[in-house]
C-alpha cells in the first residue's frame, strides 16, 4: 500500500510541477525546443530590439531579444518602446513558411525605464529551469522518505543464513572483476578542450593544410556550445570559395568546407545556406526552398543573398551564429 501511495504521489507532483514550469520560459528555451512550447502560453522577459509596422504581407510585430542574446518574433497590435525591457505573455506558434517559432502577444508589462541594449544582456548561458530544479528536489525528497520507510519496515528482519557481513571503509570492489581495469576513485578527471569538429551544435572536418581559411570566424551564440568560435575554409569554385551549411552529412573532398548542423528538431534544411568568399566580400546565400535564413533580424528566402558584416548574427532554426572579421 505504501509503494502505491508513493508512486501516485510522484506522478502527481511531476505532472503538476511540469505544467507550472512550462509557463515560464526564456527566448533561448523556445528557440532551442519549439515543439515543447507550441500552442502553450508562456511568460518571457527581454527587451524590444526592433518594431516592424503592419504591411500588406505581414502583421505588425517586433523582434524580442532575450536576456541571453536569443531573438524571437512577437506579433502585436500595440507598438512597444524600442530598447525597453518587458515581461510578455503570449501563445507560441510556428510560422508556416519558415517553420520558426513566434509569440502572439496577449499581455505586456514594462520593467523599469529605457536602457541600453548592452545593459540588458546577462550571462552567456541562461540559468537552469527553476521548475525542473524544484521537481528534482521534491522527487529526491520522496525517494529518501520512501527509503527510510522501507529500511524501518525491514529493520527487525534477521539476515539470511550463510550471508557474510559487509566490510566498510574501502572504495575498492571485492568482486570478481579484473583488478587491472579498476579506476582509482581519487584520480582527478582529465578535461580536454573540444576542437571544432567535436562540438555538439556543429560538426566540421579538419581543413587541409593546402587550403586557406576564409577571413573572419564564426561563433556559436546559443545552445550547449555557446561562446565556441571556429574558422572555416571554402571549396574553390567559379563563384568563389564556397562553404555549405545544413543538416546534410557531406563526405569526400568537400567535407572540410561544410558545416554540419546538429539539429534534432529539424528546424533547418539539409541544404540550408552557403557562405561565399568573392572579391574580398563574404556573401551568405539562403539555399533552402522552405526554411529562411535570418541575418541581423531580416529573413532571406530561397536564393536571396546578403553581405555579412563584422558582428552579423546568422540564425537558422534555433541555431544562431555570429560572424566576426
């Protein structure tokens, strides 16, 4: 009976806290896992970076920048103040053309007065979801209580005949394992700095020594590899030195000039975009027929191009990169 009660309590607590946790989100949370928040009401804090009035082809909306650098489109009928920090509440939807998440605003509350954008950016990594932390603490408490109850109920039971008492004080296993494979518990772990091709957000092959790097570098802005920078080299073509980007896995002589995006949610295309070094300029071309590539807040459709500048932000699905010369 006790086990059934504990199991039911765990399920009820987990479901309740999960529903509560989903009400709070960051821009980065929504961009990294759109499916989790689709059709959900969320509360997000950030500041307005740009407002786009209504046109014949689009409703009025603004670009909402999260506290950790991520951006998301928010549709609204009421023009907000630029560079003003807000807490907004709205429903998350997915755009049919770009397959990117956006928020349909329901409420907006102002936080303080207008500020400079650099004053609103906090740590490069968002904090862990407090709701998840609460669930973990509660579940851990329930498990501990259950163990205490179990130990108390079996305390007076006699040990089985022939069983040997346990001997404490050591961390070495007394089983039949191979001693040569034992790992000392007091050894410090070895920390290895990952190279570009080992990053979880992107994967690229080593560049041959005979190839020259394209001027500048790319830095991952959001996700588990946030802050990691890497250089790329283009494959020589008649158009210039070309780098391809997308979920497609490229092998062979062109593998080094391909940025393989690790996107489990399929928010980017297999052939998403190309970076072309031509005549001293760095050009980005959107290759996808269905997914747009966003550069500095502007979405570019199939075969549209834009020149990358120092500090340009490139967003494909939930993956965001920054180009610096």
